C-alpha cells in the first residue's frame, strides 16, 4: 500500500484523508492546465515533455482523470532509457575541478562510480 493509499483510505487518521483529497484535487487541476494526454493515453508535461511520475499518476488515477497509467509508465521508461543512452554516449567524465572536489570529499585514492554511466573513477 502506498503512502497516498494509506492517507486516502483513512488508515492514518482523519487529517490525512482531507490532506490526500486536497492533494488529489490540486494534482487534477495542475494536470488539466499543464499536461497533455497523448492518443495512447500516456500523459506528459507541456513544459518539458517528461512523462509523469507514478506517484502523481496515482492521484490522477484515483480521481478518475482520463489517461492511461500503464501507457504513461511505458513511455516514461522508454524516455528514461533514451536519456541514459545519450548520457552514456556523450559523457566526458569528470573534469579536474570536479575530481578535486571529490578528492576533498572522499579522499585521495578512493574509487567512485558514476551511477548513470557505470564509469569507475579513482581519485
């Protein structure tokens, strides 16, 4: 059970039911003004084209907003995969100033990992 489900169901008390309902109403209003639902039902932001995150979709789905959570999730996963592919292809590694900051934080000789590219960097 997600936090939102616990709140809206009353499992956390009356205050959280009201809070969850208000949050849900705000999410619907914001989505109506700032999101686009595509033909397949996937929903994305007008401003940057990013597909909505699942926690936001959960609120919209609960409110009965017309979109497909499954299509949104699939589109978001494809969008994320494309981003990571581009990042790995264009990543130039750490510049010397950034390495110096990392050495100061983690210590000389420490190996750190860029979690997006998988590159291991010894400081």
